[in-house]
């Protein structure tokens, strides 16, 4: 970490420092919320969760080497300094904002309804060709994850790519105040978190809260193929930079060819320059993600050679359009999360594979009052893109109706049908909201095929 003293930390979060005065000048070595990750010099965040209260582990963390704790109540046995705050969760946001302001580097904020993580990873792959680049790991994209990501930036970080996920109004404003992005990237405005955001206009309003708290002279990179984002003509006095598959965008693509497991080949067009790439991932939407990364890379001065190398160095993360070839079937493991926009994109990808196509789909959560219609419409689309549709979950009854497919209440009851329907040579898409635990289906398929 960059030098960050206990005195600075207490001042940043408005907390009360309790301990030896001379230790105020101690510099922390890391910020941890998990007692198992403590090392010498760590700052421990005592957070009260649904199951575990971090305050119960303060003494253990001190014994493991933590130099200080941020907490809402004094430790029982005071061994080392602590910073007393009203809310540890609120304090860590303020601490992260103060730490971010120690860096004068490009920081790319990435959001959108679909493709946040894959676009973040693509931008990271590109920027890593020139800079020591830091990125969001795992699913640390919320009001705790973003501060922790900022606070884990090494001292020598030259650029950062921060994923920013929200589900309600105001969240993006709070995240953006911490991140203060120098480049704002928005992927797609889709149908997600509609219980809170109402409709796509609400989603767009919530996502674009990022702009208000962007750094001075920030650049804005938006998907020009999205009807909501394409309407934005001015942000903070600047014209957005548009990317997308349509040639009306400043950054667009030609000669797109989906080669299944062989990736997607295309020609990327940027400000009159063109270069051929092979993206090591499935799905034409990855071309759009690559264009976003190329636009960011151009802003930050990368050469075309670096851009091409970066795009071709992309790696998929977790259960996001990950292809598993068992030798008998192909599994598209895309069960990290789902909404109508992302499911349709995954079905488009499925349709590019040879042989029979099986879609195993489940409930899409947080869709608000239109959830049944959105499931039905998704089912209709699934029928047009696959040979067999199997749906699982209460909401997916409507999806089954739209697809004229088979419906099951839970994974266990669906397993016999899955086994009977799938044949050697098939490609099977597995996708649902994360809470549906469809990773169990992926493991079931791997074990049986």
C-alpha cells in the first residue's frame, strides 16, 4: 500500500482514535475484513454480518499481527489501538475515498446491466499491456467490495479497472464518490433490478449517476448500440465516445465470425484504423466488450499492437460463458447470474454451435411487476434458438410456456429429464440467477457426460 497512517485513517472516517499517541503515525500494510487474512500491520474492519460479528474477532486479529481495528464498540481486551466509529461499513467507504485520492492514475469505472465483468476483464487485459494494472476481483463490486478493491491497490499501481454493481438509486453515486473514475464505461441498459428501478429508464438513470462524480476531464465510453445510451449526447460538457457492432459508432467491428470454441474473429475499426483479432471467448457480444477496451486503450495511449495483444490475452472468469468440453458434450457454464438481456445474449451464443442445442434455464430474479411476462418472452426467444428447453424454478413456469418446453420445480426433479434429453455431441447452455445454484447442474453434467 501507499503510506497510510492511522491518524489519516481516523481523520478520513471521522472516527475516534483510541490508543498510544505515538502509534498514530503507524502505516498499515493492508485492510482486511476476514480475520483469516490478517498479516503484520493489517487494519481490521470489524463488520457485523448476518451470521458473524467481526467484533468477536478483534482480539484474535491483534494476536495475528493487526496493528489497529475499525469498530463500532471497544474491544473487550484492549491490546492495540482502535478507531471507534458509528458504522464500520460507512467508515470503510470514507477510508477508501481518502486512499484513492493518493493516486493520480487512470481509473476506469465499469458498469451496465450485462457484461460488466467480461468488459472489466477485457479492459484489464488491454491496459496490462502498458500499465501495472489493478482490477476488481471476484464479485467485489458493491458498497463493501468497491472500497475493499480500492484499498487493495498496491503502491506501484499505474492504472485500475473497477467494476461497479448496483441494484437501487443512489448506490452508484456512493460508489462513484469513492472511485472518482477518470474513464466511465457503460455496457448495456437491460432489464435488471426492476423491483427497485422500475424500468429501463430507471436503470439508465441509476447507472449514469456515475457521471456526476467522475474525475475532472473524465472520458465517457458508452455502448452506442444500446438505445438508451445512444441518446446521451453530452456528459459534463464532453461528447461520449461510442462503441458497438454498428458502423455508426466511432469504434465498431467488421467481418465478425463466431468459431465456437475457437473464439470470435473480427476486424476492429478505430478512428479509421483497422486490425484483425481473434477473441478467445464465445459470443458476438465479446466483440462489443473488446471495442470498449480498445476505446479505453486508445484514450490512454496504447498502440494498435498493444491493443491487439491485450484483446487476444483475454481470459474468461468463473461461470461466465465458460465452455467445458467433456469429450461427449459441450457445456456453456453461464450460471453466475441472469436477466432477460443476458439470457438472450447467451442463447444467441448457443445458436452459433454445431449440433443439437439444449437450454437449461432458471428463474431470473428482481424483475419487478413484469417478471412473468419477461420470463414468458424469454421462453419464446429460447425456443427460436435451441432444440430443447428445460426450465427450473417457480418463475420459470412462464418461461416453459413461452418455449413450449419442460418445467420442473427444482434441480433434483429435473435431473432425469436432463439425462434423457441430452445426447453425445450436444451443446448445453446452463443459465439462471445466482441464487438458483445452477452450478450444481454443471457439476451434474460433468459427472454424467
